[in-house]
C-alpha cells in the first residue's frame, strides 16, 4: 500500500507537500541500463514540471524521429479511467489519485515511442522502474521562473501533491528531487526558448546519446574513427599509440543563460551539471555521479564553507583558494573524485578480477594527493599505487606528506633525479612490452593529469570561480575575466581552457612559469626545445617541469585535431630535441594565452610584499602567478589567480623571507607546521596539515636514476598484489 507522508520544506515553516513514501530499496539502481535494454523497445520518455513543454516537445520530437507519440494523460490515464485526469482527481482526492495513477502507469507498454509523462508520474517509484526498463528518460529542466510564468499563463494555481499552506514553487522544487532520481539526459530549457527550440535541444541530446563520439588519441591515425569510452580512458591512462585521450567530436557548450542557471547553486550541484555533459550516462549515470561528488567533496574532506572560495585581494584581483582539502593542494579536487571513477571503470570491465597498478610521477603534490584519494575511496579495489618522486626537488613537508601516507597496496619510491626524469620513466614503462608482461597479470594505468579522469574534475573549480564572482556581485553575468595559473605540466591551465571553450566568459589565460620558463618561451616563439633547458630546483617545485605533458592536448585542439601533426611534432622533439608549431597554431596560442615567468627573487619579493601590504600569505606557486599577473595582466579586467597550495607546505622557504633572522634549519617538520599556523590567519590553516605531522614516515625506499632498477621495483611490487 502507498503511504502518505508530509515533507516540511526548508524555509517555509507552514508549507508542506503530500507525497508518496519512498523506500531506499525501491529507488532506481545506478547504471542499471544497458545498450541491449535500450535498443529493445526504443522509447524516449520526457519528464519535467508542468509547463516545461513535455507534450508539445514530444509531438515534434516523435515526428522528427519517425516514432509514435504517446501522452500518458491523454492516451493512458483518461482511457483507463473513462474520464479526464481532472475529473478523476476531483472524484478520488489527491492521496487516492496518486495511488490510482501509479497502478495505471505500471501498465504502460509501448515500443518505438516518444512518451510524455505527466508532472506527477515520476513520484510513482514502482511504476517508473517498469517504465524506465525500456527507455531513456529526458528531463526538461526549466527554471522556476519559467515554470511559474507558464503556469500563470495557463491559469494553473495548484498541482497534484500540493497540500494546504504550500506554494506552487514548493511543489516544483520537491518534484525536481524526483526527476533528479530518474533522468538519463538533462535538457536545459530557457525562458526564451520556443517549442521548436526545446525540441531541437532534445533532438541534439538524443543524437549525442546514440552516437557519442567517445574519446580519441591525440596521435590517432588519420581517418581512424575508433574511440573509447570515458571509463576506458580512466583505466588506460595513456592511449596505446602514446598519445593522450581527448573528447571526440565537439566538446560541451553552454549558453550564457545556461551558465546563469549555475550561479546560485552549490559547488557540488554545479559539479554534477558540468560533469554530466562530459560523461555518457551509460558510463556513469547522473545519479551515481551525484553520489561520487557528494562523497568526494564532503565536509569531512574539505573545509565546510564555500568550496574552493574566491577571495578578493585587491581591485579586480582575486585568489581562488584550492588548498583546503586533505593534502592542502589543488590536486585534491581531482584526486578525491578520480578514484571513484577508477573503481567504477574496474567494475565495468568484462573481467572484474583483473588487477591494476597505477604508476604515478609527482613533482610534489600529486603523489600525496593520489595516495590519499585512492586510500580513502578505492581501498577495497584490486589495485596498487606506486609513486615516484624526485628526492631533491620537493619540499621537506611535501616529502613527509608523501612518505608518511598509509594505505593498502601503496608504495613510494624516491628517485635521485628530477620530475621530468620520473615522468619520462613512467611513460617509457607504459610502452615497455617486456615490463608489462612481467607484472603478474596487472595492467598499468596513470593518475597524473595525462589521465583524462584526473584532468576533467579540474574544470569544475575554474568554472565555479567565475560563478562565484557573479554571485558575489564582483562581475555581471557575461563580463569577461582573466585567469592566471601557475603552470608546469600544463594540466591546470588546460582545464581552464576547456572551461573557456564551454562558453564561460574567460578572456585570457595567463600562463605563469617560474625560472623553468620553457612554456613562456614556447608561447612567445612557437618553438618547443626541451633539450635546451636544464631543470632548475626552485622554491615552487610543483612547476619545476620542462616536459609539459598536457601541452599535447592543446596542440591537438588548436591544430584542428590534426593527430598526424601532433605525432610528427613530438617525434621530432624526441629525435631532435626541438620542434615548432605552424604560424596558424602559434597565432591561436597568442589569441588565448599570455605568458610570463618569475625568478626566485621575484617570487620571494612577492611573498614579502603581499604579506606586508595585505596580511595575506601566499605559497611560492601562488606568488609566481601574482608576480606574472602584475607584469602581464590587464588591471581593468577582473582576474582570478589559481592558488594551488597552502603556504604551510612551503613554510621552510617562506619563514626566512618574512624574517631574515628566522632560523629554520633546526626546526623539525612538526615545528614548521606549528609555525605555519602561528604566522598568519590569512588564509586559515589547513587542518589536515596539522594532523599530518603526527604520522610517521613509512616509505623510505630510494633508487638511483636507473631505468632497470626502477622497473625491477615496479615488477616486484606488482607481483605481490
């Protein structure tokens, strides 16, 4: 029997909605559909609040797809009851009506049809499960203002489920939670959209769903239309041909109105709506994706205030603090979510018993963030993680974080060389057939930003930064902004580039390098010559990189997805140590990117100056970006600086800058963290850094820069998994 229940609506003490009690076991299972099931009956099912245009849209879409059209109210409920829906409601009352509606809805049995549900149908969880088995749910997501305006025009002042004291908006908001439990595809309906425009959006969404181009390699053979799924990219890390995976076909696009819909949402709500545009629902359903986001970005893991907050530092100058997570760096935003992608991908494989080994090179922050994320979110999976770090090119606190990390099936190996050597070794091992055959049945994958599943979540905080600027009134929706990103492996700034491509009003991307300024020189000249540079150890070690892996993805996009050009370019770099892009690509680079670099003295002076003038303490990477912005930025354009790490991780370098008499050589890592907490409250101390120093170092293994020795350790670890 269906049980009535009363829901109190937040913010409306007296408002209540009558709805059906839903038990957890009756809810839609995650990723329960398959191509086989969907191709069985071929139905598309439209749902949404009254006024979203389901009926009219269904008629247009059905005609375009040459399918039957079926309106649940007119073609199922009315014939079954022998009276109109309104008459049935009047006869039996709202509580009984919902029960009767569910019984009839469960009898729905159509094929090759576009079905338009009533607004209350999705409340019927038992019946909806049956309906959903043979169709794709499309949610016409119109905002409240649009719905209320259309209902007013239709002279509707109450709808099913609306109890005494409730408003139409209360019921609309409640029903949204029901639609969110069912949809496979979300179609945003703007208030200015005509019925033809809504139908066009639906048809495009269906086309994308049925013919998703998947992901392709940046070095794919010309004319080769083969692609892989999102989950495949997560498992493989690097494409078999040595290239990097990118989204095939056109990338997601948002109108300004669509972006405006995100402004008043939370970070987690924004994340869901953005990620579902990139990830096919048959890879990860929107409902499962929501669960991943909520667990990955929980208040227990990130400071419980506005996630990734944007702090004003000066006129038209803002800092996005990305260091409030478990390892106090921006890497947490990707590496708390990616492990859930990875374990999902593993479970979707034909052989669920297959083991995986993640091989990770770190320049300082990726290692600890990877180990933390996979230990938290993938501890029960059949996988292991190996982190290679340059022993002399990370801060003492970064080293402590990485080597003190505990967890099942993880190990950390120090390498007596720089990050570029570690990253090159990882890529070489991936292509080494002999090593792969010796891994005891393990398959290799990567957690660096060469892995698409690692890169994609980084787009979220860049998008959120713009939305927060609008929400706070610093800019009007549509006003252009610049982003300044401290850059080494090019992943962070590339994720900002994707946000710009999606339609966010980002004018320029300022690429901030330290003394290892190969990216500055490349963006200025179009010539890429890594063999001409010798890596310098700086106080901003996370961008001490010469070989910028994600540059490959950018060149692929700007060359018109010319994979052969990309392959030739990197082959030439490998053989000759240098290569140049075409004039067309170079012009495209200059249209979007502004390069600059900071010396060590520039970095020190910026830390000292900003702290003295603003009372705000920057880590060295943020200081690099701030200095470059001061020389390359447009003071009239609001600019967001990506603050990629907490100052506490580099306090051993920072304290002597603030006070020349400060002697840090005698301070232990716990002492340094204590000083970091004392020196300032702007920004606030990261609580995880404070607890980190209570852990003991458990990984002490180091090795010389010898490929064979590193491979031996990798094989030995893999065979024990």
